[in-house]
């Protein structure tokens, strides 16, 4: 039961440290760490939603909290001039910053809704995860470069 | 004297060449009597609409309704810029006035109602394999979608690609007009998947590399390709270490339903639009696609 929750907690701690160290001098690395954090939380949430692992309300809650706090942080980490280098962020982000931030805000709201709902069973958790997932895709569709 | 003969011979050859080009490049539409007698079902057509992925290109960009089919997306390719047409039911700007046979010719022969070739950015080399009944059901559904009256401008293509008759020659190599035939080695589920992938969902149009003339290289089926619309590569989706051999059928089904990879990264860029279609399919059909993708030849990423 606690394994999933501990996994998320460990990720959050690791990211907290990494972010503090790099946010000032390397926003690209910092936002990538936050995005990996979102991915790890999504793995915990998604595996429960898929029925690969057993639903556990506390793990679900921590996963959504991780996504929520990570996206709030990531929204601050796309300053002008960080569209080149080791990044899959597309230049379109800076041409459409309002839309980009609106999409990030939509993910924040979806994850907040999943926190506030305090789902206690898989059936109520599933649509909340789907909504969070759709908001991940909505932004990646327009603003992330395909992998090489 | 011999100079004049040479000129005459040259003009004669050039004329013969032009006539030959004109003859072999002519559009080859079907006639109405080639259609099966079929009572079209718009509700089934709605399903065909998502299986064939029409909205992926024809839905107007920067809005969320897959049935707002006003077109207007611009495909920036090495050949030039293609502007995706309006396929809403509008009689002027869209295709609302088209007859059944006109629609079948567009989908399965790449020929417009005015008898001109469509460019193969429109994947009719895939749709030629569809059952005509499916195409007619799709037509019945498209007749019910809202009219959008936005006119779309023409393509901006470089010479020689702006010569539409050139497409006629290309079709001699890439459009055989043969119906779908299931590989008898495959089980029933994978055969259904083969029909979905090869005749409808047109996965190969991006995931299979093209030869020098822009035709699909069938020896490299689904082995990944250059991104036709920009940077990066379209991934290898064969069951090879360079492809998705590590994905279980369940992983493929889940990705097509939700857009998440087994690592819970999202399928981004144009695949996000594809997932908005595959998420509308039945779970059985997503399983069929997965079974088929597990059964195709494993190929490496060799470029």
C-alpha cells in the first residue's frame, strides 16, 4: 500500500533539492526535473487508473499534489532565451506565451480538482486522472519538439 | 538541311512525349455503376470518421471541435505548403453538394469532382483499400456535420510539384486500386487491425519512410521515418528493439486510448491529434491494432 506513496515522496524530495540548486542558473534543467517529477507522479496515478497497481487514496493524493506543485514551479521556468540548447521546448512557446501559460494553468486546475475531490475509490479517481492527462497532451501537442 | 530535320524530329518527339504524358497522367475516376448497392448508415459513418482520422487534418486548427471541418490547417512540407480544404457540409465552401460517386472518387482514387488529381498529402493511397460501404457510410455522416462557410486558398507548391498532372504519373506507381486483402497468416483480431491500419487509420503515411519519388517504401513498413512536417523523426512502431518491442499489447491499447506511453510520458505533437481519434474507437478495435502491430515484421531503424 505505502510503496507507491513512498515512491512519490522520494521523487518530491529529490526534486526539491535539484530545483533549489539549479533554478537560478539553469532554468532548462530545473524545468526538466519538474517535468520528470510530473511524469513519475503520473506513472503512479496512471498505473492505478489502468488497474496495474491497486488503488490507494493516499498515493493518489500525493501524486496529484506532486503534479500540482511541479506545474506551478514550471510555469516560472520559461524565461526568454531558453529555447535553445538541450531542450525540447519549441520556440512557439515564446510566440504564444499567453496560450502556453493558459494550458499550464489548465493542468494546475485539473490537478487541484483531483486533490479537492479526495477520491476514495478507483471509479471516482479515473476521470480525474484522465482530465489531468489530457491537459499534459494539450500542451505537448503544440509546444514540445518530437524526440529525435 | 539536316539541322531543320533535327528540329522537326525534336519537335515531333517532344509532342509525342507531351501527348504520352497527357494520356498516362489522366485521372481515372470510377463510374457510379462501380458502387455497391448500399443503404448508408450515418452512425456507422461517424465511427469510420474517427477510424480514418479525418479530423486530424480537416478540423480547423486552434479550436476543440473535431466536427468543425472548415479546414485551413497548413502543412509545411519540402514540396511546399499544402492548405487543407473545408470538408464540412457547406454547399459552396465544403463538400455538401457532392454525389456519392464523387466522394468515393476523392477518397479512393484521389480525383476531385472537377476531374483533377488531388495531391497525395490526402492519403487516398491508404483509403483505396477501404470497403466502399465504409466510404459511403462516411459520406452519410459528413452530410450531417455542421456547415462551415470558410473558403480555403490553394496550395503554394514549387515547380514541378505545382503541375497537378504530374500526380497522375505518381499514381501509376503508387495507386493500384486494389481492395484490402487480409494476410491469411494473421488471426481474426490482427486481420481487423490490418484493415484499420492499412486501409483507414493510415499509420503508415507517417510511420513508413518514403522513396525518392514520395511513395511509401513498403519494405520498411512502419519502421519510422523523417517527420514530413519539420524536425525530429516519426518513431519506429514495429516489434523491434528500435521500435516498440517492449510495449505489451495492453500498453499499445492504453496509449491509443489515453495518449500515455508505458513510461507515462505523453504522445506529443501530431500523435496527440491521432489519439483524439483512436480514443473514439472501441476497445476491441484498439486491441486489433495492437495485435496487428505485434505481428508486423520487426525492422531496425536503419535510415
